[in-house]
């Protein structure tokens, strides 16, 4: 079936926040250590210990914001362990992730140094699960207070005279799970308490983000918005695109849920998979639409003016680790399947730009749906990297609402839309449309009506591969990469195009 897209520029009112293209880097496996931080004495080219190749690649992708230090790690992190001379920093066990020794060589100063090199916004997650209110208060003072104070003096003694600009601060992470196994009502009160002491010093205004629900835990959103909605700027939803969950969920009579890790859960391989697993991931990615719509509807009830943002600060695919690697390191390869599912999720976030103002894919390097993989001094860009690079045209552009009549991709009696798309107009007046085809066998013919926007010229790029599991490796680093796309023709109403099977396309009309 032919698909059609109709753009409605008259309904265009919302900006696509650049932070939807955000990332997340945790002290987990080889994300921070090796992926970002190699130390000043490393043979790998670095600036003050931070890899030059990775910085350049992330800048090219236009990374707008970076969340750190976790994740589950954040609720065990004590920031004072990560300041001062490297030799004197505390060594701790990273109990969540592989039980390895964390030497704290990458701490607050190194994180801000990284953000300055990347020209990206820092987003720090504080410790509610095992940290005190005082500890969190002092961290914010250390980072942002300009003048004389115990924490500002300590910062200066550690070599940083001026405070840093810090806007985004998370008050805990997954406090229904690794962040303290709390009930929503209990965390809502703790959030109110902790957030009171996260202060704005001088001109620095903190944007406070509350730990939000896991997937379809609507009770959590309801309670948080009701009890603490007035005290937050954002609520963080976590949703991983998985074939199977790795938790048992027990629903309590009061609506609260307990998540218990299933040690035997099998999530499928990242590269070696069947079409049923391709289809399952497409379906799981499309479920993001339902989640965003339902959580947004609850938020609308308490916050009709949409002051509080829905922030999806952990999302992405989650498979079994690569055979032979540490199960606690969450290292997985990245294929065309990851690329198409990322495109579906990003299109959904764009199309909900009225409420979704940040998203952070998990995780930047060597962990889960990474955009970069490293092996010693080698670095490769994954298919997911290329999707982020292609979609960067939407950052801060004006969302163009669209109606899609999509063809269907059927598998084993089940179906999902063949096409996902979103569109925006940038500051120069160019119309950018991103489209992906979930069907691994059939091209998608599409007629697009651009609603009277002028279009004299069209250019495009496509990310496509020969198999569902095509990926980049250290031996073949450019197997999957964007190519020019020419299968598009302008016409009276807009354009006609044929989107190849299992592909991601960006079109620019000007
Ligand atoms: O991204 C990996 C982990 O997934 C994070 O640490 C945690 O917040 C989530 O459960």
C-alpha cells in the first residue's frame, strides 16, 4: 500500500528542543573509562585525559546535552570521592556494574572539562538513594557558588576559580528500583525535601528534574504530579526497547510496583537475530508513542500549561551482552535494527515536542545502544550514531505537525506501521523530514503534501544496508553509513519518494 504524509504548517507552534538529541554517560563498563577517559599518560591521543577522537565525533553529531554520572551509579556516588588530586581519590567498588574498582579519576572537574570541550550542556544526577540532603546541597554549592563559602573555597583549592554554569540537575535516579526501592508517595516527599536545598546561587538557575516512572508505571506519574508537580521542571521517564523485560513486576494493592530482577532473563542477541526479533524491536519502539501519550495525559491533568517537561532520560535498545564480555558491562553491538528503532523513537519525541523537551539515549559509548564503540585506540561510529547525525537538522527547529497514512509491515499475523516520520522548519526556512521504513523486505512508496511550503529543490541522505543485522566493526568500520538519496521527485503538492526497505532517510526541501 502507498503511504501518504500531509504536513500542516498552520499548526506549527512548538520548537523541537535540541535536548531531545541528548546522551547519557554512566560509570558503567567501558563508557567513561576507556570510552571517554584514558588519562593524561595514555598513548591514545587525549586532552587532559579525555580522548580527542571521541570528542570530535560527538561534536560532529552536535551533542546538545550529556547526563552523568548515572544511572544506578548516581545513587551510590559520593561526589567528594571524585575531587582533589587523583592519587588521593577514594577507590570504591562499582557494585551495580561488574563489581570493578572505580578509582574516581573522572569526577566533577573532568566532567565539566569534557562538557566544555564538547560545547554541550551538563546534566548531573544527584544521589537520593544513599546520599544525604546535605551532600547534595554541598555539591550544588561547590559547582555553582561564586564568592566565599566552604564549598566554593574547596573548588578554588582544587584549581577552579570560577563556578561552572549548571542548569540541569536530577534529584535521584530510578528511585522505584536501584535508587532506593521507594514507593511513589515516599519518593514524592523526599523529592520535595531534597529539591528544597538544591539552590540557585547568583545568576545560576537550576532546572530540577524528578525521577520519573519506569515504562508504563502510570501510578508513579500520577503521584509525582499530584504531590510534587509544583516543585519540578521535568519528570524523567525511563523506557528501554527490549524484546523481553528483565524484571518480574509485582503490583501492590495501592498501585505501587515492585521490580525484581530476573537473573535468567534472555533478551536476545544484538547481531545474531531472526526477523521475529527485528519485528519485536519495531513494535517495542512504537510503544514509546503510547507511553508518551499516556504519561503526558496525566501531566496535562495537573499541569495544563505544560510547564513541566517529560524527559526521557534513559531510552534505547537493550540486548544480551556480546558473548565473552563482562555481563555487568552491558556491551552490545549496534545494527541497522538499532538505527531504525532509534529513528522511530526520535520521530515520536519530535512529534510530542509540546511536552517532551529532553531525551538521553543510553549510553554514549560502549554501553547498550551506543553511538560510538572503542577498542583500545580504535573507534567506530555505529548506525545509531548516523541516525543522530542525520536527525540533527531538527535541533531547535519548528515542528511541523503531520498526518501519516502508513502502509503496514506484517509479520506472523501481527502488524506495525511501515513508516514513521517527523518534520520541522529550521532557522533558514528549510523543511527537513526524517522518515524510516520498518519493513525489511518492501520499499515504501510515499506521496507527501508539504502544505504550501515552498519547495524548489530537494536533497536527501539515506542510511540503508543489505541485511537486518548489518553493522560496523573494527575490521569494517564503514559498512553502514549515510549515502546520498536521489529517489525523490518534487511535484505540485510536495514530493513523491520511495523509501528503501529497512532504511532511514532525511530529506531537505528549500
Ligand atoms: O543504563 C543502564 C541502567 O539502566 C541505568 O544505570 C539505570 O538507571 C537503568 O536501569
